[in-house]
C-alpha cells in the first residue's frame, strides 16, 4: 500500500486501476490509505468482473456491500455561520433525521452547508458501495456506483461474481429499495414480513410507520400507525468548519 | 407404490440450538436437507439508523450490543473508523490496553462458542467449565469499565480510563465464605495486571481440560469430522473471514496482515485447518485461545512497565479531567460542548476493520462534516457466514445443520443489527 510513485502523486496501484479500467472509471480518489473508485451503473458488472479476474488486481473477496442514501447530505439543523447581534441562532431549523412522522417530508431550512469548504452534495440520491479485498495483494478497494433513477433506483446484481453479494443485496433492497437486476431471490431480509417502506431512507421516520400491540378483542396482534412515541432528537445536527482540528493538530505538534 | 414427497420443516426462532432468533425453513427429503432458507431480522433494531440521529460518542454503546459476546472488538472497529476520519491517534498505552482487551474478548467469545457448540452436540459439562473462566474475564471487564458485558470502554482517542490499581474482591456472603472465599480471592490481592498474570499462567491448563473432554472424544468426532466441509474457494467466494476461513486452510488474519493497535509488536501464531470441516474449526478456535493467552501475557508485561496517558489530550475529542474542569474556564467550555453537541468529524468516508473473534468486523463510516454520522454500516461476520448456510448444508442430515449453526458461531445481535 505504500508503493507511492512520483508521477502525478498517485500510487502504482491507482495507476494500475486507471490502466485496467480505462473508460469505465468515473473517478478515483485516494485518502487515508484507502482507494475509492466510482463507475457508471452500466459498467458495474463489467468493472466488478475485471476487478476479480485480472491477475494484477485479483479482488477475490467481496467483504461488504451496502446502499447509501445521499438525501440531505451536508445539511444541518443549527445555523452556526450567520452571527447576528444577539449571537448564533438558538433554535433548530428544519425537519431532519428523526424529527418527522410517517407521511411527513424531510426538510432543511439551512440548505447545504456553507462552511469554509462547502461539502459537494452528490447529484444522485442512491449509491451502492462495495468493499473488495484482495488476499493475494493484501489490498482493499471501495467501489461505488450511483443509481441513475432516484425514484426507482436499480443496479445489476453481483451475485454471479461474488456469491456473498446475495444477502448484502437483499439487505440494500430491503433498507433502501434499491432493486438488483438479476438477483435470484430479491426478498426483504431484515424487516418484518409484510413491511411497508424502506426504513433506512433518509425520508423514512426514525420512529417508524407502524407499531404492534395485542388486541384482546380480536385476540391477535394488530398493526397500527405509531402513536405511542413522538419524533424527538435531543442533539441538533451541526456542521462546523474544521479549523478546530487544524488548531488541535497544531497544538499537538507544539507539544502542548 | 406410496408417493414420497419433500416436506418443509420450520426450525426456530425459539429453539435452543438456533443460537438466538434464527428461523430456518428447511425443505427436507426424509432426514436430508434439500434446501435451507434462513429467515433473519427478528432482532433487527436498526442500529445503523439510530446512530445517524446521535452524536458519534453516543453510539459506542450500541456497538457492544451488536455482537454481544465480543463487545470490545466491535467498539474497536467503530472507534478506529472515527479516529481515521478525525486524524487522531490514541496514545501508546491505550493501544496496548485495546490489544489486551481485544484478546480477552476473543477468549470470552471462544469460550462461549465452545460451551454452546458442545451443548448443541450433546456435551453438557464443557459449558459449565467454559463459564467458570468466562467469569474471571468478565470481572476484568467490570473492573475496568464498571459493566460486565456492555462496557463502552474504548473511546475515540484512547480508552475511558486506566487499568485499576486494585482488582475488586468477592465479599463474604451466605454462599461464599471461609475457604471458598479465600479461593475466589486468591488472585485478587494485587492490581488487575497481577490478576491477569495469574490467569494467563493458569489458563493453558484449563484449555487442556476442555480438550480432554472433546478433542479425542469419539462422539464429538463423529458429530464434527467431515461435517460441513467448506473448501477454501467456497470460503473466499462467500466472503468468509476469521476462523471460518482459517479452518479451510487459508492463512489470513488481519492482526498479522493489516496490523492495527499493537499487534505488530506482539508475538503470536495463526492456526489454520486442513480439511475445513467442523472439527478443524474447533481445533483452530481452541488454538486461538492459547495464542490469545500469550498476547494477553505480553500486553500485561508491557503495561506494567510503561505507565502513561490512556487518552489524547485533545479536548475537542476527549473530555478534560474533572479537576481541570473545576478551575479552568476553557476546560469547562470544552466539557460542555463535548457532552452537548459532541465533536464534528471532517467530511469523508472510511472503512475500518478489526479481526473480531468471529471474523472481520468492519465499520464503513460516511461523515458529511456533522456531529453525527451520515451513514454507518456494520460489516458483521456472522451475517456473511450465515448467508452461505444454504450452499453448505444441502445434502447434510438435519442433525448436521445444528452442528453447522454452532460452527458458524453466529450471534444474532450482529446478524440482524
């Protein structure tokens, strides 16, 4: 992993990936010793097969695969940028994660963070992230594809390449509603039989949509809309710029 | 002639051999499994979603509750992911403490696995012996964190506090008095490191005891040898890790290959199996306990010689001491901000994996610069292992399914998350 070469500051591994994947590669980034590549959905299968089969890449294991919902990425609930004569804003603005009920929408009044370095909000909502491992070269790689359609996100299934994708894809389908084309058995896996909705989407309320109780008259368990809890989050979501960490690392260097 | 059809059998979720809440729908031809369909999610708590609504530090306790027999290893992965993004490194002593407790956790987990797997296959006594030693190690958990299981001991930037100078003793009670009490307190005269010294000196003998019960036991071998054979190619294809992979003869251990904490500085061996059957995995886990014991001894020696801080003195991440807080305004502000808002983590993403007792436990963390995670994904080894159930048990007998569930070492806290 420390095979850094001089040309454009990229490691030999990154250059190898660029050479092998060529046009299939949308972006490649290296940070903290981790390599992330992004491919288009139409190249998802071909790129995966190449990563597994190429003798110099040889990612024989799919360690993890998960969905990510980028809705509200970089939004916060507490304005820390505009100072007025009375100080910072005091209230929580918007209805972010955990602060709304079933049927209500996620809203953000602050909009995207406008810190010193603005966080680029991804253009597409759903992404699938896979973590690959090569035992032969002792290397990890993060592979990402963003689903083209925000309403009906879908991606080809990797089950044919790595069998371990089976349950991971079922989980991503269950929690995010991402359909994997070609999956032999795309059922829900973690949620209840007959569950409605995709609970890990950012616009799914934290308190859930239904609750269960035993009905003594009907003599069975019944499902009802949630009434027993109110949406409530104690600590507002706050984004601050990172000068604090620059200061902290400077202090550490000064031996403080 | 009578027509014979396959029939479907429901196994669990409330079955003692289901190791929690596994529901298996088995399609059977007589006693032979034609298809196994595990239904999971009965313990689903949406840990990853809950973590999105809380400041980073408040989710450490959730990690304990994922794989609830290897608590601190889960914390370690989570804490390491946060440290990666923050660019913070724990002090050396904290790293040694983490290494030591990871190995204590490994022994705790393997003892639990050994006891319950033997119980599944009809050997009652091993369970009782295994829990005797678990008790000692859980006392270490308690001494250091105040909780016997859900410790919340590792923090970003170090560990919550240093090891105690005095190992807690048993008090006199109706059940423990006189000679019995003396025996219980025999190792507890000094510090926790003294206690661990006594434990590590004694433990190999205890492992021998378990082995006399099982290793050459005819019934045990009949139930495990050549059962649930996982060829190395299959193990790799199904994303297996930990003892499941090593049992099949693949020498892969993150502690050696991608060392974290202080694993690069301790001396230990990686046992691997030959055939990849349940018996090989049993032998691998037994040997891992012996190796963990070696590592604990080395950590205890180092920790005794090298006092030092166990938490970074970066008050943006770690709280200041109570004393400082009482007479320093700045420290008071730091304390207040840390316990109300928490700290914000620079935008980015990371994957941090540790060699948990069951395999690779990984945390994929996405931060958008807020004081809460944007996305947290726990890569649980049990989940991945269980997904290969159908492909492995086809053609086996019903009783072998129980042996297979046992050898997977599944814990539903992390399968269902």
